[in-house]
C-alpha cells in the first residue's frame, strides 16, 4: 500500500511544501501555509489510453461557435462560445460583469442557460433581469455555492451555457478550507473544467480581483481555463473595455467596447469614434494614432501638455502609455529631433482610458509633445504612427496597411507612417508621408500645418 504524506499549501501563492513553516518559501508570506490533506506517494493515476498517437492520425473536428447575440462579446471570445470552453472574466466591483453575463444568457438564440449565483439571491437576479427588460423562457437561475450541487444541476439540465458568479464563493466538502482559499479555488475550478470537457457545456466564470487589478487567487487558475478576460474603465466614464489577455481559441489582446446605460451594457460598434477628438478646431498637443487590438485597428487620440517646471526636477507623467518609455522618447526627441523638453513638465494621456502596450504610438506621442511645446496645432485629419528607435529611426509596425485603411474609412486625408508600412497601391483619399527618421517626421508635421506635405522629402 502506498504511503501517504501531508502537504501544506500557501494560501497566497499556491506553493506546496512537505512540512509546515512560518513563512512561505516562495512568496515570503507569513502564516499562510495550511494543510491540504494527504497526498499519495505513488502519484495520481491517469485513465484512458496512455500510448502516444501521431498528429497525422488525429482527425480535426469542426470548430462550432455559438453567437451570444452581442457582437463585441463574440469578438473578444474569438467569434462566439465554443462547446466545452471555460472562460474567466474579472473586473472591479460594480463594473458590469454580472449584468453583461445575464444579458448574454438572455440573448442566446433559442437556447437555454443556467445562471448560478453565490453572492445574490434569486429575487435579486429576477429584479435585475426585469430592470434590464429580460424575460427569457430558457434562462434558469440557481442560488448555490456547493460545487457538487452545481455540477449535478448542470448535468441534469444540460444547459447550452453555464455561468458561475463568482468562483470565489463556491466550495467543495472534500476540503476543510474556507471558500475562496487557494485549495478551494483550484479544486472547484478543476471540477468545472472537467464538467465542461465531458459534457461540452460552455462555462463562464466570474472572478474577484485584487487591489492590483489581477484575478484573486493563484495564477494557476488562469492556466486552467481556456480564456481570461478583464473589464477596464476610466474613473467616471460610461465606457467599459473588455480585454482578452488569454484565449486558446482566438486572438489574445482583443478588445471589446461597451457603454453602461439604464438598460444594461450596450456594445459600441464603431469604437474609434468615441476615442477621437471632438474639438471644433485643431488644438495644440492632440494627435491621432492607430493601434492594433486583437484583430482590428483602433484609432485613438494621444494628448500631450507641456508646462514650464516650477523648480526642481521636471515631472514626467504618462496615462495609457509606459512611464519609462516616455523618458526614452523625450531623450530621442531632443537628440535627433532638435526639440528640447528638459526644463518643462510633460504630461501625456491616451483619451478614453485605452492602455497602449505596443510601440506604434511612439511617433504620435512625440508629435503631440512637439505640438504642445511649439503651440502649433496638428491637423485633425492627420494620422501618425510608428515605432521610434534610440538612433532616431522610425521602425515599421505590424498591420500598417490595415491602420491606414481604417483611417481613410473614417475620413482622414493625411498620414505620417514608417516607409515600410506604406502600401504598394495608394489608399484612396489618403496622402501618406514615409518617415524614416524623427527629424524627417518633425519636418512633415510642420509641412502639414503649412499645407505643403507633398514638398517634404523623406529624411
């Protein structure tokens, strides 16, 4: 008979150790180790065939996606719900996770869904549904926190979508720890994943977030599911951004835009329109750039404000951009663009609460800073994008032609972009300037203001 041994797991990071100690050896947290039960020395057994198979012998199954009726949510999922897929959705309290998932359940065409709540009563769910104008015939609600009861109800009803709100509230009686602990989260999520794979029911999980904005619990929770999505929003804004950070069946970093109203979450079909400037006339420090989110280009406005420093070290603040990269861009602007900003405070902001993680907005940030320093407004019909190198060169970015075509579709007539990103066939209605260096791009900006873009050569 195999000998069993005790295992202690950290409730902060999920690391395991064979003996108890006051401090976790992995994350350094004190008094966080708890008994996780006995583990067999022989290891866990595996069922089914253990012989490896050649990939050429495995037949490919058709990937059948089920639309949720909400286009932006389908886009983030990669095209819709997939049978047996498990998705985890996180976000700040009150941002609209429960509201959106209730609408998703209600809009599944001719299909039934099961909404499991562990934080609210059935009366609260019904009240929210009536407030949103939802009266679906196939939607059922269950107030339960025991995972065995949830799996039993799902296997009995066989819904076409299972929503668990939230995963931190459910527990299993097989473990002595409290709901929300590392062991409970790992075991309950594993049972839900097993349920989804065996029955083909798509499962949507709601997860609490920490103060840092990440999913509460161990990171292994994100590795167990097929997709991880986060809700984001700017303080005081009606718009909600749903971003996919992991997706086994679609593009990662996909972005869906919603607006919160009295009737729930409504999708924004043209998100570029809400991130662009609405000034009556061009203003200094405002430049439009194009970023690529998932599978589509998105036009956003980058604003810069420069002000003479009141003494001491000048301030550098970036919202929506990398803070350290702003200091790098200012050094390049001084060295290779001939524009000094060492004695002024520089503030850069991306309008709408969008967070740009790719370097394609480097050139737009420099253009906005220069415009604010010289008080020369940039044309509202000008698009600027490109990665800036330390040698002052403008590097190409991915999907350059798609960005230019999106700008032309929205009425832009001028563009400053890396030479390698210009299409072989000109884009109708869009005059492009190929920028090779920061110095050449700055001259192009001046020419745009003077209406003489065609007279400026690449530098």
